[in-house]
């Protein structure tokens, strides 16, 4: 595993958690940003899928299903069950059986109470992820060596075809959002990193190179935050957020791969490994705590509010890490051992080890 990229996953997840803590449904603070962590995730996903398939393309789609489906299904069914027995706990979730089935099978469906959000609210981004995985798996069947390029062509073709069709079907138009090109940014990051590695002799020395990359990454972070606060300044999201996310991901990779600087913290490693769960379940943890224990948190002073934000970040992260260690990790290992050939299972596990490269 590329350690810095894992740390970046932790950062992206915590940004989204921070947003929901400070949003209108949370503490309702004047400045609430962090949603662009999703864009960082999409770019990381594009890179990781290309990187992993270059290591081992075997059983690609099954490996992704093992990674994504088990916890998502359990969490979705848990939320649906709660909506059945205690519907008053939710604002935009209903015990809607057709919606549940569409959610479980990653089919975007529009409802009058939640728009395009599935039963597990943040599963909307997984609908895009599974779409990308499906196209990438198809691309591997066409040409393993050039699968990322074929996938890019497929994404572009589908988007253009949907827009030219003029359809008003919300489920179809879901895939016509240019946001899907953020996965392509991740693919480009993979090829750019390979080019940089091959031409590292042309790069600035360690000191100047690290200073330049630090500046680029800082600028990208500022652009993400300011761009979100300014609603993209009229630019589409894949430009206002996707481009800075691309530079943030590339900078993170170059620092480690080319200059040998990586963050090796057990805590950050665990948060990064748990980032998928943290992303999916944190709204229920955050809003559950706020509505149960801190109904008048908006009346708190600056110090108390800051302390509450930190506490909620810690609690949500702790729950995610516990679920990762005691549920997600053992379930994934069990499924890999039983569903994947021994060599493929071993490669899949190595790609998630701290020192794998």
C-alpha cells in the first residue's frame, strides 16, 4: 500500500465528517465545508483501480465486490430496519422496499422524499464507484494492457450518448454528470506518476522538489476549501474540485514514490483503512449523538463548540475503526479465502498491507 495515499483517504473522510458536523443538520455553523473530500476519493479510486489492475487484473470485479458490498449491504439493511421500527428518527429516509432493492444493487433511483439518494444516504457515491468498476471490468475483458484507456473511452462515450439522447430519465442521467471524469483524473494520475518515475533525474533536488510539491498541495487544499465555500465560482464541480483533488493526489504520490517521504502512523493508517466505513456511517453517529445528547448545541460558545466538533470526530472515527477491525476486515479476509484463487487472494491482501508497494 502507498502509505501517503492511505493518509489522504483518512483526510478526505474526516473532511466529509467535519462537513456533516457543521452543516445545517448538525451544528449549523456559518462556515461548513468538507464535501470535496468525495472528489478526492473519486480521484484516489481512479488511481488505485488502475494501480491494482496493473499489479493483478485477475478476478478484478469480484475483488471489488468483496471490498465494497458486505459492509454496505449490512449498513443499508440496518438503516432500513430502523426506518421500519422507528421512522421518526429519519428526515429523508423511508422504509421503501423498491428503494431498498435499488440501493442494494447500486441502481440510482429518484424519490420525492430523498431525491437521488439511496437508503444509506452516502451510498450515492458508491453508485458512481460501482459504475466505474463495471466499466473497468469490461475494459479488462477488451484489453488488459490498455484497460484504463478503454475505460476512459467508455466513460466518455456513455456520457456523450446519454446527453445526445435527450432522455429525462433521472436514473440514466445520473451517469451523464461530468463528475464521473474524476475517476479519469485518477487514471491520468497513474500514468503521470509512471512518467515522473521514469524521468526522476530531471526533477528538482530533494529539498527544492519537496518545497515545490508542498506548495502545490497547499494550493490544492485551499482551492478545494475556497471553491466549495464559493460554490465553485460558477465552474462545474469536476473542474473546481476535481482538478485540485488531482494535484493533491499526484503530490501525495510523488512525495512518497519519488522522494521517499511517507507518513507512517499506526493511527492514521487505521483511520485510512477504516475510511470507507467512516464515510458511510458517520452521519448516523454524528446526528444520533447530537439529537440525543446535544439538542441545543447551537447555543454553545466557541470553545465548547470546538470541543464538541473534536469529540464528534473522535467518536465517529472510533466507531468506524472498531467496525473495520471486528467486522469488515475479518469478513473480507474470509470471503477472499473462499471466493478467490489462492494467488489472487494473496495479491489482494498484499495490496492492503502497510508496506506493500
